[in-house]
C-alpha cells in the first residue's frame, strides 16, 4: 500500500473550501494483481488500484462554516480535494460519508473521516517546486 500523509489538505463541498480546518490527511492506495497460467508457468499482471483519503479535523458542528455539517449533508456526493505533501500536490474527488460524532469531556474533539476516492488521483509538483 502506497501512503501519502501531510496536513495541507483542502476539501471543497458545494463550492465552499474547508482547507482551514483540516488538521491532517492520509491518502492511501491499494493495488491488486491478477495471476494467470501460461505455458511457462504462472504470471502476474496489473489489476485494479483503489484509493482512500482519511481526513482529521476538529469537531465543528453548529459553526457558521462547519466541515462536519457539510459532510453530514453531502453523503454520497463528490467532494473535491487538494492535498499537498512535500513537493507534490494531489487532486481528486472522494465520496462523502457521514462522519462519526465524537465527544471528549473537557477538550476539543477530533473527527476522523475515511472516504473512497472516486476516479484517479492526479499528482503534480507544487507551484515553484519539483515532484
């Protein structure tokens, strides 16, 4: 499994950017292979690749601009993301899921939401940098 992690991630839901509330993200890729028999023995070929993006942010339900509330309402819809780690930027779309409701007495609660990526993630160098 390939893994990209960082804290610079913006989610866009219904044309609203939520980059200022994301504490961290993880973009993980899983690839499968296909095996088949030939006259020279078993061979492996490329299979499917899938990706998930996991985002951590402060529980902000009820705020004027709330990522929690936006995800809650956007279930099943595409959420655009732009995530930067090191000198690379990754863009794509994920399928919104309803986040769990956290509660920790006496402290700010964090929400962790894992979403399946819909389509291909595009990697590009950060403006002014090299990937």
